C-alpha cells in the first residue's frame, strides 16, 4: 500500500513537521518547539512567513528586534527547560542571518539546542548576484551561511524539497541528543522555499520524543568505585549537566551517603541549596576560597556533568598535579579530558550505579576541613555584601535582591564583572534558579536571555519573576529586548549597575600592571567630555517602569515595587569601578601578558603571574 502524499512547499513542509513534534516531560506531552523568534526580510518573509502564519496559535512567533538577541533568547529559553524544549530562529538572507553567528557560538559553547532557519541565495543563480549576496569568485557555492559550520552541531543547505525528509529528523535528533546537542542550522534558498514536492503524509504525523538516557559501562563504574574507595580526600564537582540530566536528587543523595564535599561550577550553580552542609561553594577563578582550598587538596575528583573549562580548573592549576579525576559525562569528549578515568553515561543513572561504593565515607577530618573552610567563606561574603560596607558595589546589590526575591525567581547574568560576583555571592534558595552565562561570556545576553528565560518561565511558573543583572556596558551593547518584554507582556526585573564603562576589564588591565586605558569612559582618550547616560529615561522610552536609586537601601525599596508591578521594571544604580570587588576566592587564570615590555609594572606583574605556572597540570 503506497503512502498518501501531500503537495506542499518546502517552507510549508518544514513548519508542518516542526508543529507535529512532541516530547514527554514528567508524563506530559508538549511540543518540542515552544515557538520561535523571527525578523522577516527578503529570504524568509514570503515563503517561510506564509507557512508560519498558519500555525501562529501553536508555534507562536516572537518578533525580535535584533537577530543576535533572538538567538540569546532562544538559548536562555532552552536552558530554562533543561534542553527538553527549544525554539527556532528565522532570519533573512544576508546580514540578518549573519547577526545570528554570535548567538550560535554561545549556544554551541554551552551545549544548548536551537534551530536556525535562515534565508540563502537562489539555487538556480538566475538572478545572481542578488541584494546582500557575497560573491566568492572561485567558489559560487560559498556564502555567509557557510560561516555557521564552525558554530553548529548540525548544518545543511536545502537544495531540493525532498532533502528535508532526511535533514529535519537528523537536525532534531542532534538537538535532542544529550551528548551531541547544540545549535542546528538549515539554510533555505529563497527559490527552494517556494518549490513544491509530493511529501508522504506519514512524515507529518505526530511524533513523541524522549531524551535518551545512556547507561554507563559496567567496567567504567567498577574502575571508578575502586578508585573512590581508596580516596582520602574526595570531592565532587557538580556541573550544569547535573541539572540537564535531572540528577540533582541523585547527586545530593550520593554526596550524603558517602559524606563527600560538593563544589559547583558556574553552570552548576544552584545544584545544591545554600544551607546544605556539604555545599562547600563555587570553584575556580570566580569561585570561593572554601571550594578552591578543597579542590587544591583533593586526591580524587568526581567531575559530574562539567566540561572543565578554565574558569573551573583555574587554567588547570586548581587541582594537585597528582589528583585523579573521574569524568562522569554523557559526552565522551568531556569525560576523557586531562586523562580522566571516564564514565560515559547519563549522570542520573551513573550516580545510581556508583552506589556500589557501599558504606564508604570520606574521612571525618577531611569533611570537617571542608566545612570549616565554608564557614570562613560565608563570613567573608557576609561582610563584603553588607550594604553599609563601603561604596555601592555589585556585591551589595546582589545581597539586597537575593534577600528579597522569591525562592523560585530566576536570576540571569552574563559577561563582565557580574558573573563572578553572582557566582560568589548568590545564596541559592531553590534548585535550578541561576543562569550565569559564562560558557561564551557574551555581552548582551543578559536582557535578551532574561526575555527568553521569562517566556519559558511563564509556561510553568508565571507567578515567579525573572531577575536580570547587567552592567552599563552590556546594557548599551544590547538593550532592545526591554521593548520586546513590554510588547509581549513578559515581565522582567532588570538591575542596571552603572560603573562608568567596562570596569572588570579595567580591573584586569590594572591587575596585569597596565594603566587604565579605553575601558572606563573617563579613560578613553577619544572622549573629550564624558557624560552620564540617562538609563532611566532610555528604559522608560521603551515602555518599561524605570527609576534610579542612590544606594542599596533604595534599591531594596525599588525592587519591592518592581515585584508588585505587572510589567518590566528597570532599576538603575551607580556602583564604584574600583572598590567593592570580591578580592578573595580567585584561582589562577592564564592570561597572555607581555614577555618583553618597557613598563616596569607590566614586567613585574608578568613575573608574578608566570610564577604560578608551576602548579599547572599538563594534561596528565
């Protein structure tokens, strides 16, 4: 019996397929795609736009203001959904699509799935060269869209309508794969989008997907158990993969059963509650003295769901050179880093399998040491975050908001100084409530990511708030999704902490012996007369509630008003560019410094920095 066919354009077939893909989450079936973000132009409005119009009720299309911010919003959306649901982004041919490159890189670095449906040049080439088309004289097939090959997990260009029968399921399988997930790109030539094909009707039937859980290898579990049983100073590093696996309860139970201290990565913040006695704090360059002290002395490190990036490992100086690492990760690439003993598999299943550790418990002296270090760190953070302690600072603002927020409110931060300060000082009130984007450390993610997170949050916890921390630098780079949040009724609370420029990079500049130059507005030689941006007026012009406060006490009152409001609120407070930074808790971080210089302070700092290189593990 032959399959019934349906005549559809390529664009219509793509959207019909996406509209019929479902996923089972906690026993409930819902669409894999929560919708999409789109800016129309030539290359996607006439054909893809026509197809999207017919499913506007089931695949809502959020109108973006900037393609890059659309991608950031999509990344934050899927992070909120723990990579179980995601969004598509559609952009026009040429610069519209090119604007998505940075957000694709962010999604790739953070292992976050999103689908890009982007306009492309005509396959027939009859009208070439068309508006905004790049021409490569020796290769007419090469264009802007080929640049996405470096920043996607799946890439294809549809040159015939039949291709989507293979390409779409392959792209979806990639995005749903816990080991290989990341952004997928599909280039859609403007002519091919409108071409028709006799598609089999079965291609558009409802399909229900589930996230694969890969069982760990028995021998790898056995090897890890044998190593852990010998450990005198074990520690668990909890990464973002713990939450993606839904393994928070298993991680906590394992740590409690064996009395093993837990330290968190930036992506793994909010794996454990602040008050848990085995939560020793965040590790690494932006970590805590407590976690770094434990990491430095540990003899066996169980790294769960982390890619061990340099801010976690202190550029591989945070651990003893002879420490043994067990890499528990669903992705083989991450599990074997630095010659780790690998456990390739799902964290939830693998942590359960490690129960073969039996009645082993870490020595009490080791656990007592870890807890004592934590007590000292908590005392330090309590002091530095006290609102009356010195000039206005990031740390004080974080404390005020943290004290007043609901346990299930979500906090979003990204590049600049705020990720370090949020990671160090945010007191986790509930699991999975922190999104500090530091995989790609991308300025501009904050407000756009907040919008995407709020869209996802409103689907499950509409009564809670999404709180954004951003500096003045990131705000000026990308702020248009204040307008997006007002337009769509997706309320945000945005704290703009103005330190007069790129203050954290100025700090790095100074800490390496360099003079302040071109980071703070006051130190820009091309700026003859610095002035202060009226962030309050700017935010208000986009429809948000906005106010400027003078100090943390006023910030607290403004935050209460923002909580009570029914639309986006922007609260602006000036903070000091030089004082109030967290000075403790930092591991060594490799930065390139001049080996030859005429500046004595730079030479001195270079020698100081290089002196710590002796602690660096060399991959063994």
